[in-house]
C-alpha cells in the first residue's frame, strides 16, 4: 500500500525521530537517498553535469548535501542559490567537495548560464519543500526558464504544488521524477500535482506515522482484498450482480456494462432492461440470465430517458433487501441527496460538476477536494474518474488508482468499470473496497490488453481474469 500523509503528520513524525538521532542525521539520510537516486538515473557520476536549484528550506539543504556526495563521486555540481538564506551546513559541504556556487541574484548570461558553459544533464529542484506555499517566486521562475528542456529531479515534491491537496496552481515545477522521503504525500498520488511529479521514488527514513488520509492499492493489496471462492462455493454464494443499463438508443452501454460484470468475479449476472438489448446481451454473453434476486445492482449507463425510472426501481429493490447499488452516467443526474442504501457513484469530471453545480475546470483542478465533497453530500462512496481515479468515503478516506494507460480514455470504458465494481459488490466487498479494487483491476486489465497501443472498451472486461491470475498469492 502506498500511503500518503499530510505535512503536519510528516513534521510530527520527523520531530519525534530527530529527538532520538544525532543532529543532522535525518537530513543526511535524505541526502544519501537523493544522491543515490540521481546517480542511478544518470547511470554514472564521473564527469556528469548536475545543477542544483536551491531555496531557503530544508529540501534546499537536502539538495546541497546530495550535491556534495555526487561531487565526491566525480560529478560536476553547480548550485544556483535562489535565496540569500540557504542551509549553511549543506553549502559548506558542497564547497568542500569542490562544487561550484552561484549566489542569489547573479545567475545571468547565456541560456544555460553554468560555469561549464554547457547544458546540465539534470536539474535538482530544491527550491521549495513540503512546508512551502503553492506557486513560485520570480527568481525561481527565471532560473527554471533558463534550463527549460533539461530533465528535473524534484526533492520531496515538485516545487510550487500544493502538497496536501494535489492541486497545482501555476507556476510550478514539472519533474521527470521525484525523490520523496519517509512517506508519499497527496501530491504524489493526486492529479494535477501527481502529473507534475513524474515517477516517484521513496526513500525510507524510518518514520513512525499514523493512518494516512490518501493511499494507493498495490498488487499485493488487491490480492488480499479480492473475494475468492471457497471449496464449496456455488454460483449463488459467489454473488449475483444485476445490471440495469442500456436502451434502444444506447444498446452498447448495456453490452459493455454486462461485459464488465461478467468478468468472472461474481457467480452470476442478471440483465434487466430493454428487450432488444437483452437479446443482444444473450447473444454476446449466453451465461447471463434475466430478472431475479441479486446481491448488488449496477444502474445508469446508457439508460437515457428511462434513467429516472430505472434508478428508482433499483433503489426500491436495494432498500427492500439492503443491497449495494452502483450508480453511473444518466442515473447520476437523478440523485437529489444522500442515499439510504450502500452505494458507489462513478462520475467523470463533467458529471460531478453537474452534481455539485460547479465548473468542470474547477473539478479537474481540485479533484481530491470535490471527490470528498461529493461523498459527504451524497453520503456514499464516490469514484471520480480520471488519470488517477479517486475513490472517497464520506469521512474523507481516499484511495487513488495509479494503474491504467492513456489508451483507456475511450468510449465505453466507464461502462465496463461499473460492471466490474458491481461484480465485486455482489461478491461481498464493501463499497470502498469494491470501488478501489475494481478501479485497480480495470486499469491493470487495460494496460495488459493495450500492450502500449490502442484498445477498445470491450476488450477490458475479458482481461480482468488474466490480471487476477497474475496477482501474487494473498
């Protein structure tokens, strides 16, 4: 499990650890991890050109100490100081190791402006740490403009992003990869900041941390949570999922929802809907049957003008039998307040904007905030689709999905996702686990069938079984 903690939590854990360590020991742990990560990324150190952008905070000290370590291994290291006040110990260490220092206010000259007179091979972003405010000062913006195009390694987080929310107001650093310390932060898992962080490498500092506010499932977590049939299982004990999706106008939505539900995670799939769609479902999925008792409902995709009635029918049955319901697409527009049954809502940014009466651009700029707000308002789990899909509960607990491929941005992918999650609900997972496990499997299946190229939504459901087979033993 990747766990993301807040700045306050990290600061408290660091203070507790520093009280037990010699002065400066924690920073040196971070610096050694940073230096090794940069060296690994470069492939070698001797003769390589490393430029440090150094602000006034502790991550500037991390960058300076790491630069000193790289200089001792033969790298050419130059530090541009972006403040008159930088970490004194780190600065002394860099100078003692032979690194070059350019004081604040004098970084002028040609584009690269380094003492080597050549393009640096990597820029280490030590401008602003986790305690900084979002955005960048003019001096930092000017320095970054002069090294535009050079790969950037961010120290802890890309400077300028909001660490605890994942928001990324302009301007901010866009890193090739980020070396973070002790634990992940929301900015590493939640877009748009996660997009600016690139690949994230975690250096363990030995911090004692509380429960995280944001986390991200990994393969071992999915394997542990996944419902597996017992030796005496039969189709009913494995769960029956009902699908109310599609219409004469949008038959494909029904077929794709069923394709997701029929991925093999539940024992039976029932389709209830338009007769013409039902005929096509039976042709494509002869194992799918008609109306009857279910353990979970998937409702909404492609239901068009019938969405309100379809949702009402599913909710009435769910209330009577205390069943979970997944609500998607057209049915989302007919929700008026908190649901009185266990539920998962699966909007994309545009649908959530309509549900919350917000602008879509605001949803995309602040997805963590609005996913949590929607979960509170509707009293259920909300899955906000995106590059890093977010699953939030009414109390704010959130998981970010980091599996997937850009090729998954294709029509019908959300219909398949709803079916997969519905199968997990029917198999017995609670809404939070079903939504986050289903999202993980959906993304992993898409990556598998894509193989780096295009895919269509109908391929994804069939690949879930292959993903499950490849999971580590629970």
